[in-house]
């Protein structure tokens, strides 16, 4: 064996193996082979934040095998991913396997100091007694890319390693130092994170904006007019002054305008006809891909990244963790040839379209996410499952479209005078579909009659419509990722795990519309952190930390200095807060009495919400769930006929419906019960997630089904209501 190639995953190793001769053996490290220990901080904050890396138990056998393979090989090639995490994995592999030419962690010790001298001696010794390695990187797993990478090996980029190392250490410090504080002051099992806590804060603050929002009434007025055919025009001016959206405040003001317009003549004052262009969106970055998949398919960021990982490892797309919009000349040439041959030369722009990354968080000079080959159409891929094909199609369409000419519309805008009021009618028709041929997006065609200045129009009727301002929308995964990226919080590799963590921790939950709302415990944890550790959850401060990590990656700053600048004020504040903050501050007294010992009950906050507990805890461990109107369905339990059915949550925050007498009664249902019983078996009916057809009206509406799995009765809520009415 001449060369050993080490990558992260078995799928990636199989794909690369296809492009290499028998002189190469490609194996997988299965991700990280070293990490900080699980049960301790693993960072010596007194010694320049020196990390204590260990080889996890599950990786020890693998490391032994890799050492044997490396010893037999003439050369070891580290071919992990091209980003900071991939660079760190390569460095950890080199350290674990005893490969030469790798550097030790950068130090801030002065030149000539005993510690630095000894470090340099140790380093030289390691290099002399170690086998050499090569580091290669590639943006796509294609034959040309792999062979080109092998022709251009390099050393491990220690700046990138140190940036990733600093991120890992900072996250470890926040998690291991703040979480015990939350355990002691709030409740066990809670956690804090440098990025996750900021994400929770965004959700909490948005919820409070919604709660404080007061809707404002306003009215809109439209005129239905006719010239050959009917069309609508909206009121925009009065006395040649623009009418603000909220200016018509109520029905009385709207009716006054309608009265003013009695017997008005509607005459075209001006007509503007022009060609408008609609340009294609740029190729995908990690953030925009996650957003698009969320909007189109309803997928989580975690699912999107999992599917993209598989597509990348199988050689179908380029690397999927990137914030760059760069495209290679080769890829654009491939797109040009495909577009010209498939759709015609008029669809190509005549020049390569290059996009500039505007994101504040942009860090890596990589490419955007694109198909590995422009002419590898979705129809040609037979080995993908349905979801992989959906995602590949989205990526392929977006890339091809970004090199296609813009769509052309014939746009018309006409101002129409009626007494002292001005109405405006807008229309547009598609003349050339351009990129829309490949990447369809929503647009509305509205054709106006052929209007000319001074045309007198036939009046049909006036419409006035009441509206109300709406509160800001709750975040969904797409909008939360977009906001994190906007503020420069997190990086392409962190969006998906951050969103997964705040849900797993039950700090936020998704409603039926897949939008985030903070849980009770999420709100409490956020408020504790905002009040006592404002910098940790501050948006600007977190973005500043990301910028400092970028400077470490660029070799402009020391990773130890970055850690020190954060840790020293953080540790001082943490020590103070342990003394200042009392758990009793978070406890609300009640007039209830403990049935076990007679002591007062207090309202406490647990990981999954509020509950009553004895004030004499831990001497008395009595607890009681808090029932509220929002969780009580007002339905007698069909099993014990004593308790009531209430909304409950599993340990992971999933909603189900159970008896209030639990654990005495174990009735439980995933679907929401209704206060009606099955006509077939007399079991309680529950709401169905599937729509059903009303047998009377033959219309589709919300369905119900029998809770008895052995009973096949189904109906609609409307049908049940009809039967009750007849009774």
C-alpha cells in the first residue's frame, strides 16, 4: 500500500475510492477521533486555556486500526472537509496517529522562556520520530477535483484549527460554567449555550412583541372600472397627496370618501408602460438552502443538512456548509453549455454572472452549493430516494437558473382621476420567461385593457374593505436562520444543531404552523440569563465573538487571547451572581397547603414547566401538577370517569392528552379528544389529522376518528355537530 487516504465517512470513502487506483486505500475516521472529556470541563483556564483532549471509547479500536494502516503506508493523506471543523479533524487525526509535520497549539509564551523552549524541543522530536502526512482539500467529490487535490497537497492550516479550537473551548466554558448555575438557581437538567441562548432570546422577545401588539383598524378603497373589460384600481391620493396605508381609520371615514365620489367621472390621467426585469436568485449557501427547503417542503434544518451531506458524499453536489456565493469558471462554463443546448442561446445571458457575498458572517472563500455537473439533470439520477431527489432538484434548478437571462414583463401603471381623488391600476404580463423556465417562482399576471391618457372609463362600483394591522409573525426555522445569519450569529455548520438543541431542551416548541413559541421554562431561563449575564445572550456581543474567531482563522489574533478576553469578565460576574441570586427569588408563594406535611406549597419552575412543590423540600418531596384552563379540555376521563382530560407533554416536549389523575389512571392519547363518543363502539372520539368528507354536504373538512384502534369509524366535526343539532 503506497498511500492511505483518511476521510470522515464511509460513504465519502466509497465515492473517492472509485476515482483512485489500487495504490490508494481510502478509509473513514467516522468524524472526530478526539474531543474534550464528557464529565469535566477539560480546559485548564489557568494555563492559557490548555485543552485536555481524549480519544472516546468508541474511537479507540478505530485509532488502533488506522495506526496499523498508516504504518504500512508510504504516505498518509488527510482528506477531511475543507472548513474549520474538517481542518480540526485532520489535526486531531495527525495528533492521534503520531504523524509528522503537524504543529503544536500556538502559544503566547515569550520567546526563550523555559516552557516555550521545551515545547519547541518536543515538537522537533515528534517530527523526527513521526511519519509524514499530506493534507488535501476539495470542494466537490469528482474525479477531477480529487486528482487535482492530490497534485496540490499542503500542511494543516493551524489558524483554522485554532479558530475551531477556540469555538469549542468557548462553548464548553459557557455550557459547563453556566449550566450548573441554572441547575442550582432554577432547576436541574437545564443548560445554556453561547449561540443557543441567543436563539432562545430572539424567540422570547418576538413572543413578547406579539403579546404587546395592539391591532390598528384601517380601510382600503377600490374602484371597479371598465373599458372593454373590468379591472380594479386602488385609491392612492387625495388632493394630489399620497394617502398613508393607515390614514382611513374607520368605516365612517371610508363612507365619507364613498359619498364624495358619488357621480364622479373616472378619467385616465397618465399611463406608464415599460419593460421590467426579474432577475434570478443567487446560488444557494447553507443558510438560504435551509430556508428554501423549510418554505417549500416544510423540512427542518437538521433534515436538510442530513440529505445534503449524503448528496455531497456521493459526489452529486459541492460542499454544503458554506456562506460563499463564488462559482468556479468550470461550473459556469458547464451551465452555459447546458443552457444553450437545452433551452436555446437566447436563454443564456451572454456572460458569466458572478455573485458577491453580502452576509456579515461570510468567512470561507469556498464555492456556493451547486451540482457537481451542470448537465447531471434530476431526471438522470436514478439512485436517489424521494427526499434526496427533491433537494437535488432544488439545488440544480437554482444553480442553472442563476446563469439564465432575467424574465421580462410588460408592465403598465395607470393613474385615474375622480374629482379630488386619484386611483392607480397596475398590470403586468410575462413576455419572456427567462430563468422562470427552470426555477419557477410565484408571480401574478394581471392584464389591463388598452388604456390611453384622457380615456373616460365606465364606473361599475366602489368597494371599501376593513383591515387590521397584524403582529410580527413568530419565527419558523427559515426566518430564525435568516435572522441569525443577518446578525452574524453562528456559522453554516451551527444553524441546524442550534435549532435542534433549543427544541430538544424544550426551550421552544413548534405550533401547528411549525412556528416557534417559547416554553415557560425557556422564558424563565432566558430572563435569568438576560438579567444576570447580559453579554452571553447579547446579539451584538455574540456577533463580535464570531468576528474575533474569524480573525483567529485569518491569523490576525491569538485564540488564547480571544478565550481570555471572554473568560475573565465572565468568570468574575459568575462568581458574583452565585452570591447575589437566590433560588427563592424564582419561587412564587401560594395559599395551597401540602397534603403530606401541612407546609405551604410554592409555585416552582421545572424543566417542562411550572408545578407545585412543598416549601419544606428536600425534607418533603411532595409535588403536584398545575392545572390551568388552557390545558384542561373539560372532558371526563373515559377510563376512570373521575379525572379530567388535560394537555400534557412528554420529556421531549411532545404534546399528548392524559388523565388528570395520573398515575392512578393511565389514560393517554396522541390525538385531541372531543366530548363525543363513537356510535359503533362507544369509545371517545378524537380529532384526526386527516381531512374527511362530510357525508351530508359532501365537503372536505376537519375529521374525527374513534380512539379505539380496532374501530374504523371516521366522520367530520361538522357532521358530528349536525347530528347533535338533530338530537
